[in-house]
């Protein structure tokens, strides 16, 4: 516990030194907290959520294809002239006939003036029979409802549901990828900070050796060249320490970007190695059912099958019920009916083989997606096998590195004692110091690679949400630079 507290305090100090002047102290952050932040605040997650909502609304919109369509329309028109029948050309013949009848003697002479008075207004009138005034307007409504479209509506509804599920799977894929990204940057920062610790110990150790070399040179126990060699290694160690601190700053900025948070973050969950994980077959089985990429390919196949049904519906008759009426009329002739209902049927007989070719193309699309699905299944299975074997390799490497670390520590102790007694050169001592630093760095790098690969393995298996649980397992060994 004391070691962990000491490491945490040292890491906080290192982070504050490596970063630009901070406005506020670094915030400690566990892996669980980092995952929760990423899956809540990262813009990619929010974009995926909007995509899912859009697909959900599209699916709801497809329900309306079964519903009646009700439209209310209004119109006003002013025509060039009234609509009607013009009988003015018949005036002259009628007038001639009337004159012949009156002059034939069939009508008593005393009645002729009275008859002429009655005929005169009729003959002087306009013989145009108006059926519709030139100015008219109406407000009415129309209702149409599909009865049978050859299965097109059903296919469209299923396609909308598939699109919604595809958006959900894409969201899962985005979140799983973000977990892997977070693990890489969270533990990448932890690695970089501990490498700074290692580099700092190298600087401190070489500085002590330099002080000893100066004292031994003054006493004539070592040559001047050996002190110069230690000074050279001292400058080299300080340069590597500065580079390590810059690396901390870079990875810290990347972690803030993943978390979508400002301010310095201090990871407190240690890198770890799990002594025993499930068998490879377990992850391959999980990938076959939970990998979001495979699920999306399967959904694309289902969507292609719905495309076949849509094209097949083009060969079927389409039946639609319809009706309409007017609510208000302005100067509309009474001859026009105020409402009407009916049923429409549309059957395509020939359209230049357009339907046949599109139907064939849709079936070819299904076959293509099926082949892609087979390939994707094999690719994911091979990927899981590759990641699993690499993971086991890093776990096995850790056992060998632990043995090398114990030897490097003892070897440095021996060389330091021999150097103080004048039995060993400064170069041998510095090499022992650097060898220990190299083994410690390799140990940290191996743990980092293990955790990064574990995250990718769980992502491939569709189990990214279980990564934090692996870190809490009883056989999960935390890895620190000092092995304690």
C-alpha cells in the first residue's frame, strides 16, 4: 500500500513537470471512471446515438406507408371566358322561320303585331348558354389508401427495422472501438509516466556514479577518460528523461481527447497481466454472435433479401382505394359532382425488361453479401486466434522478464560495489545501470502490449464492456516499474 501511494504521488509530480503549466491540479482517474466518461461524453458516441435515433424515426415513418393519405386542397381560377354553348348563330334561321310563319296567312293579321312584340326581345337577347362562370374556386379533400402493392409495403417496413438494427450495431462497434482506444491511451499514459520514473532513476544513479567517479579520479584510482565516459552517459540519460516527459505530455493530450475533458488526468489503475483467461474457442464463439461487424454484415444480407422482395413486387398488381369531395365551392357549376369514391388498379404489362433486370440484380446482391459474410466470419475468427496467441506470448514473456529483472538488479549491485573498490570500470557500471533500466522498460512495455491486445481481443469478440472486469480479477497481477 505504501508503495502504491508513493508511486501515485511520484506520478502526479512527474505529470505536473512534463505538462505545460496547468490551471488546476491533475485529477486522479480510475479505469472504470475513464470508460464511463468516454462512453458518455465522447463525440463519436453522441454521433452514434443520433444515428440510432434517426434510424428509429425512419422505422416509425415506414409505418405510415400502411395508413391512408388525406390531403386538403384549395384552388381559385379566373378563366379567359365563361364556359357554355353559343346559340347566336341560330338567330337568323329562327328569325326567317318566324317571318315565314307570320307571312303564310296561318296567323290572323290582328295577332301578328302582338306576336312580333313577344319575339323581338328574344331575338335581341344574347343566345349564349353559360354553364360555368369564368371565376371559380373550391376547397376540398382527397383520401387514398393502399390495399395491395405486391408486398412492397411489408418489405419497406422490414427494411426500416433492419436499418434501425444496423444503426444500433454501428453504435456498439463505435463504443467497443472507443474502449480499445481508451485502454491504449490510458495505459499508454501510465506506461509513459512510469518510464519517466525509470529514466529518473537512471539519471539519479548515473549522477551518483559521476560523483563517485570524480572522487575516485581525484584519489588517482581511475583514469580521466572514465570520468568523461560517465559524464557522457549522464548527458545521454538526461536527454532520454526529457524525451520521456514530452511523451507523457503527448499521450496525456490524446487521453483528454478520448475523454472529451480538459485538465490533466492521472491514471491510477495499474497495468496488469491476467495469469489465466478463457480458451480461444470461447472468444471465437462470442465473436460469431456478438461481433458488431459480423452482425452488420448479416443485417446487410437481410436488407438485400428485402430488396429482392421489393423488386418482385413490381410484377404484382397494385390496388389503391381513393375518394374525394369538396367542402366549399365558389361559383362552381352544379353539374360538377361534389364527391367521388373508387378503386384503382395498376398492372404493368411491359416496361422494356426493366423489372426483370432489376430483380436479377437484387438476387445477385444477395449472393454477393452472402460471400462477404462468409469471408468476414473467417477473418474475424483468424483475427481472434492471432490476438489470442499474441496475448499468450506477452504473458509468457513476462515470466522471463521477471527473471531478467532480478538478475539485472543483482548485477548492478555487484558492479557498483566493485567500482567503489576499484575492481570495475565506470563503463561496466553504467552498462549495468542502463541494462536494469532497459529490463524495467521492457517489462512495462510488455504489460502495456498485453493490455492493449486484450482490449482488441475483447473488441473482436464483442466483449469490450468486460475489460474493466478483467482488471479486477483475482489473478490479475498489477505491473509497476519497481516490481513491487
